[in-house]
C-alpha cells in the first residue's frame, strides 16, 4: 500500500471541512476522488501534502506517518502535487520552470528527467525558451505536471487537471496521464469531469460535504446511475 488516510479531520480556522476521511491506495493504482465544488476534494489533497494539516487522524505514505510534516518534506519523500491553479513561474522560461524543480544534484539524472518530460510533453520541448506566462492554458497545465515529474514522485496528486481546457486539449492530457499510469506511477486524481477521469481510474471515492459517501471499482460506479445522479448530478 502506498497511501492510507485514517479518519482525518481538517479545518480552515474554525470551519470543519473534512469529517473522518479514510481511503487507501495501492501501488501503481489510479484513484479518482469525485464530488461537487466545495465537497472537500482539494482539502483532501492539501491535507496529504501538509499544506492544510489535519487536526486529527493519520496519513501514511508507504507506512510512514506524514502528519505534522511540511509540504517540502512530503514532496521530498516522493509525493508530487499539481494544484488546480497551476502556479507556474510566468516570468521564467519553460526550461527554467522545469530546472527549478530538480531536486537531484546529479546532472545525469536531471538530464534523464528532462528527456522523460519532453518525451511525454513534446510541446514543452518546442516551447522550452518561451516564457511560462505566454503559454496557453493547456500548455501551462502540461508544464505544471512536468514540473512535478522532475522530482521523480512515486505518487502524483492531480487537482482538477481538465478544468477550463478545450476538449481537444483534455483528450491529449488524458493520453499523457494514461502513459504515466502505464509507467506504474500511482495517481490520486480529483475531478468533476467523469468523461475524463473514468477511463483513467481503477477505483473511485465520492466525497460530499466533507464526508466520504461511496467507494468502489470504477466499473461498479459506471453501472450505478442512482449513485451518480445523487452525488454527481449525472446519470
């Protein structure tokens, strides 16, 4: 097991956001966390990363407790995080955005990392001298994911990666995430777009008002129109 959440409760100030969230992830597995806006999906990812630490409960990565660790430490342990708002460095080039994410001092390892992300995202190689802020929305999303991959994560957290992207770009992005999955990377995906997330995922959790309401294999959820309608507003 690569990730386990045990009954975490997370707050923003006095506001209680997550209520006893528990989930598990296996090696090489892709899980989608579904739910409407404000359900608690992003807070779950932020809790894992230590950006909004839970007040109670446990988070384990490969059996090692993450609770109380800073986001920087969590990242160095092998978890990459791609936030919904992308947060690239707009005044740096594509190459500089990737280079700043290198945590290896070994130049040969860094070279292989660049080769890997350029193979996955060929457009970034074409744009490597272009400023990040001048990229399209889809290219910025690719850059954000590529930047996370420069740290060689064992688990990748993706927050609404298809949000605001054109359908053709979403299709391209899905293909790139599928390649990461095929390479054995464990992925925890927060999404509202079921057409995007279902084909990529092995299992699904549904969160509503900060509590988990459903857990099961993606094929079971696809065959459950009543659950999809009740919690996701789709049939």
